[in-house]
């Protein structure tokens, strides 16, 4: 199984739609939960489930006020860790389109 230009990935006998479009990722994060992958600073692949939707973020963790903009980062609420995380846009690999959730074995 391999990522082919961030468009599709074969998983057993089914096709899983993935995207490496960072703008699409951010739009999906604003709408709900997203299954995404990015490279950590040490080069390992990080699998994360994140969101920017208030529906999934506990009220006490909602952003208060305006923060300094860092356009090179993607901030998100990590649904598994229960905290805010960020990664550099240049380290983004891809996300699985919502509704396409399956176990995907990634070749590192």
C-alpha cells in the first residue's frame, strides 16, 4: 500500500480517499473530527485525530482572545490527548476524508 501523490491509497480491496491539501484539512478541522498524519520533528509519522470545532472541544479550553498568528503552523485540538497541538504545515502528509475511516497500514 502506498500514498500516490496524496490522492488515493489502497487498503486491502477497498480504496480510501486521502488528501494532502492543507487548506482542505483546515476546513475539515473547522467542521469536525479529522484523521490526519504529519511528520514530527524527529521524522516519525504522527497519526492524530483532531478538530477545531467547538462541538468537540471542552468549553474551558476554547481559545480566549486573539493569539499571535503563525501562518506556518496548523493548530488543532487533539481528541486522543485532550490538549492543543500544532505542527508545521511543511510537515503535513495527508488526511483521510471524513466518512472514509478504516484501519490504514502506512508504509513509513
